[in-house]
C-alpha cells in the first residue's frame, strides 16, 4: 500500500500529465507551485475534492485557497486525516 505522500504525488502527477501532456512530470517536486505545473483553479479544486475523498479529510475553502504546492496539501492532510465531519 502506498503512503499518503506517495499517493498525493501520484495524484498531482496524474492531473499534470492529463492537463498538459508536454509538461515534464519527472521534474515535479512537492514544493513546485501548482500553477507552475499548469493546474488552473478548476484543476486545483478537482484535485482537492479527490484528495478529500481518498484521504477522508475535509479541506475548508479558506484553507484550500492558501494551498500553493503539494507540500501544503500534504501538511494539511497529514494533520487532519480522518477528521472529516
């Protein structure tokens, strides 16, 4: 079974490669800004919904708007997993 960071990385890479196949996904790091990966606000929102479902976490809108990179998402998921109402 993959760990939470590995699952998150795969999800983000999947979104990037689906959105912009020409993007060099291999260069992705958790600190890469989501906008730099070609994810627009709708892509980011869709990704966050998928993360909420997969990791059983609720991400408030105010928090989601502050998430700029994979590391921000991972930090939130790591501390709030299984706290979904």
